[in-house]
C-alpha cells in the first residue's frame, strides 16, 4: 500500500506507512445515526449484521435503500474507498491542537516557526540580540514565510525557494534576512542560490526582475537593468555560516587522520596530546561573555529603551534584577533611575565597549557565542581522560567515531555556530 504523509514533531512533513495510520476520528459516521434519518432500528440492525448489498437484504425495499442513500451517510463510495481517504491526506501541524483544529488557520502559518526565543533561552542572551537589524515586521514573523510581498526571514533554502515561487512577475527583488541560527549546510545552499541569482537570474528559481528605463535613458541607449530575484540583506551571516561549515569539515578531516594514526600505532599509547586537537585545556573567551551582555544592557538603557533594558537585565543577571526591581515598589521614574545608574556602573567597569553601537555589541556577542559553542563541541577529552583511554585502541576509535558523528550532525543542525565572525584577538 502506498505511504501517506504526516507531520511529525521533528519535521514539517513526513512519509508514514499507510498500514500504521490509525482511523481518523470523525471520518466515518456511526451507522446508528441512520435512526435519526427516519430508518427504523430493526433495519439498522440488519445493516450491522450483514455484508450483502443493500438491495439484497431481506426486508429492505428499493424505496428504503433510496431513503438510506438520501441520508448521505453511506453514499460516499465503497468501504475500501472510505478506508483509503484518511491515508492520503497531507497533515501539517502547529503542535497546538487548538490551532490545528482551526478552519481559518492559514497553511503558510504552519510551515515554519520563529525560533528566536528558543535560541535566546538556550544561549542565555536577550532575544533582541537575535533581532538586531531586522525590520519590525520580521522580528516576530515565522521563518520562511513571505511578509508584505517582498520581505522574508530565511532559515532554509527550501523556504527561500518557496517564497520566490510566490513572487509576482515584475515585483521588487525579495529582501531576505538570514536567521542567525540557520544550519551551515542550508547557508551553503542559499549562498549557491545567491551566486546563481547574481550571474544567471533565471536560474535562481524566481522571476527575473527587469527595471524599466526612463525615456532619456532609452534615448541614450542604456541597457535594461536586470536585478536578481532576491537579495540577502545580512550577507555577512551567510558568509560566517559557510566559513563555519568549512571549519567543521576541517575537523572531520582531522578526526579521520587521527583515527588512521591510531589504527597504525603498533603499541600503546595509541592516542597522545600532540596527536590531536580534541583535548580540552579549558574554555577560552568566557571572561568576555558577561561584559558584552552588560554592555548591551547599558547601551539599551542609555538609549532610553527602559522596558527592553529591564527585560535584558532579567536575562543577564536575574538575582540583581530581583533585588533592584522586585524587592520594593518603585515609581516608573525611580525604576528608570536605577537602570541608568546600573548602566553607568557597567560602562565604568568596562569602558572598552562604551563606544560601540548596539549592532556592534550584538555582533561581538554572537561571534563569541559562536566560537564558544564550536569549541565546546570540539572538546573530546580532558588530559585526565586522555591518560585513561590512550592504552585502549578500541576505546580511542570509539571516541573518535562519536566525535565524528557530532560534527556531522552540526552541518545540518540549527545553532549559533557561525552566527558571526569576530577577531577574538581584539577582545
């Protein structure tokens, strides 16, 4: 039997074996409901107890059969037809039963989800950091869904392709903003689409955008301007993600080289500190993380964004937030004064970031998080662990295999790895 498609929590759409699909509630009406359509209980009992054609049932005249069919409870094809109907339905879920059951829910709204809050919580940063530079319309919009005709926040190459297909011919180029948590492999696919769009606009999947010439331009013999169907506004994020992908592939090569060396070693130790870059000597750069968060808070507060600053303080220093703003009642003016005093204190402690703009602080913060996350994934052993396993070839190879799979997963996994490129020597 052909498989059917179902939505699953792990992905938007999934093929499922039709034999495993349960009957859908509400697909069939109970035969007992025939009694409400004027069919007596005795005739309904006969229907329940037989597999014969209706006209072959003793006691059911043609008039009664016609009356049954008019009830439209059985006039829906054969039993096999009815059985197959729910198994050929494409189901798209929002993971909310109330929304799934809503008949007015737009299909586009179920295709993607804005994950800014998820990653802000995961990395313990203000959500505003992930939304720096985004138009207001896109800050809370779902990923991969066209907004206002030519705006979109992009998380997958498939989402960008679908948006291009919805563009009306002759419209302005699609303005695409790549989300910071896009998977590196998806970033590479979009970068390839972008290069194709620049060199061959017709090959990108969207309509070619032609700029009409004014009369003076036409008389002067100017060439017709052909714009690409889409523009990646924050192209630096795409570039950083592709660089991260190259770094991950480099780690995979290092793992393969190390595994080969381990197999070729004739005697223990099979795995040494000089042999591999995967030994952890402590996570560098962590000392810069808190000052950057505090600098972001201070700049927001001193810019008059008091409500945002208060929300940021709750994220970066919850105990201080509670002590300053929850321990006793304050007027709005008093609350603002506390925030400004704290912002001034942070800037006095860390004058290095005082002259940076919000976007520059956000870039440095994201770049540092990207670096720390990558370093954390790269760690395999501490020096103590190394000594414990170096004499067991099979354990070493097992560890390397696990590390290789971890890096392979990073290629397709959404994270902040590669969100920004930062010169950490300057931090």
